[in-house]
């Protein structure tokens, strides 16, 4: 099992990046975090996965 961290400034960009990543990997677990930086929100995800590549 491997881990990868994703960071984006919008939830939609994060979701898109996770969906693309899920096409080639079997996601086991996702932890999401949000924080506020000034007037902007910040989104991060830690993904545990198993690669589908042979």
C-alpha cells in the first residue's frame, strides 16, 4: 500500500485530480482536510492506494 498527498485551492480541482488518479489506482482510503487561508479555502487529501499497473 502506498500513500499520496493532494493539495488544491478549490474542492472541484481536488475532486477532478482524485477522479483521474482513481482511474489507474485502487483507492483504499481517503482522508480530507480543509483550512482557511485569509479569505480563501485550502483543500488537501491523503490517499492510501494500491497501483493497478502490472
